């Protein structure tokens, strides 16, 4: 790898550690925004901030004032998780940490900003850098889109990355199609009739109905969906009752449904709602369901994925690419991909720092150079 990127990574490492020490939750990224604005101004940019969210953008002009642009995106927010101490840059905010590596993503994009200034070259397309808040709450990308970040100049392609511990450091994965799943979340309240646990025939037991729904819902994936398709129906919370000998009036269930295909997403929701209705009718309870469509599937454009692969081969090493299956996790970068073609790729971190969303995770600084290198090669190689 070009020593230039190793040098840029070394300079960005301290910024990442600073961001890691001061993590902020979705919608609260005020200090993070201030730190980004400070760094970007120091580099000579004029960052744009927004009144309705904490995102930040900067623009590197193209050869022509009328040129469209490509966009590169990094997310900003942290998770409500207590970090295990031990690093000199461990979180200083109780109960909040960068357990998903967004500090590394921001550092990489700052490295690209630094590279653009040092390189000084103008390209056929302008380059817009997007620092996006609220990824973990799945509403940051829609808010940025609503504030016009894909306009002035018009974004015609967008690229994003995520550090991926399951891949070795210095490797990359760029699926041609689906990368991550659509996320739908539900809250289901079953209203029955309470009574004495020794006289269940006089009650309408919502717990028994809940058990039937949980068990039957698993057949939606195993028996209603092709084995060649991917879907998940998971219940994460069940709550009912106060004591051992009382059948309660209500039972609360919460869960998530994940799919990689928009058509399957619609069909699975319809099947789930039908199952709830019919099972509730059979069990004599009344269902009340709230369904929240969080984010669509993250689906790459094949041409844009090829651009990322070419960039990786030019800058990292000839054997850096890996084949992977899509993740059933969700990502609000998908909202950008609904608006413009683009690609989302996974950057190998190695498992030495643990997996994502755990209290021991820390973004691997050894991956910063590869992330900066691939983004800069995308800028240089984009010629559509």
C-alpha cells in the first residue's frame, strides 16, 4: 500500500481516539459535530451544518462548476452500552460507547478530506463528504436527504463502508446486490380476560395466545418462504402478568422481521398479520399491533460495486477481496441507495477487538489506511 495512506491513517488515528472518548447517542451528536467542524475547518474546508439534524457536509469542487458529484458517507452516532475499560482512549461517557465503529468511519472520511486537500486535483465529478447522524436509530439518512444533501450539486452516485470484524484486516467485501436486510419492528398487545389461574375456562388467556403466535411465527420462514430466500422473524420481548396464580388481562410482545427483498418484505408482513389475526381469533383474544418499517434492504448497484472492487484491487493488494453472504442486520444507508445508485462495502477489522455491539469492541486502527485508500481510489476511478 502507498505509504501516503499509512501516513494519513497515522494522522487520523488520534482524531478517532478523540471521537471514541466522547461518544454520543443518535440525535445527540453535538460534540461530535463540533469536533468534525473543527477538523474540517483546520483543513481549509467550509463545513455545512443543519438546523434540523447534527450532520455535517463538505464539498470538493469538480473541474466544472456545473458538474454533478459523487458522495462518500460516514456515520457518527454511538450505542447505549457501557464500555469495558482498558484503553487510554476508552469512552468517558458512562453507558455510551462507539461499539459499532462509527468513530473509525468518521476518521477514514476525514482522511479522505485531508487527501483531497493535499492532492489538490479537481476531478470530472465534484466530491461531497457526508457525516451522517442517527444511523443506529435508522432515521439519519432520511433526515439528511430531506435537508437536501443529495442536491446542489446533484449526487449521481454514493458510496459507504462499515468496519467488519468477521473479515481479516486488509480485506474487503462488496456484494453485487443485497448487502444488508430491511428492518421492520413490531409491538403486539394481546387483550384477553383475566382470571384465576386455577379456572382458565373462565378467562381468555393472552399468554397462551402469545405462545401460540411465537411458535407459529417460526413456520412463516420455514414453511412459507423458499429455502433459497432469507428472512428472520425474532421476538425480543414478552411481558405479562404479576404473579403465579393470576391469568393477566394483556400480554405484550415485541420483535423484528428482517428480509433482503422488498417483495418478500411485503409478503411476510401480510402473512404475519394474518397469522396474528387468525390465532387471536381462535384463542379468544384481541390483537393490537403497531408495525414500524425502519429501513429498506441495502442493495448495491452492480456497476458501483464493481467500481469499489476495482478501487480495492488497485490500492490494497491483489487478494484483498472476499465473498460473503448478506447480513440480516439493517443499515439506513439503504435510504440513499433508494435515491441514487451506489455501493456499500465491508472493510475487514479482524476479531482481535471483538465483534460489533459488544462492550470490548474497538475499531482496528490498522484498517484506517485501507479505508482511506479505497475511498480515494473510488474518487480517482469514477468515470461514468
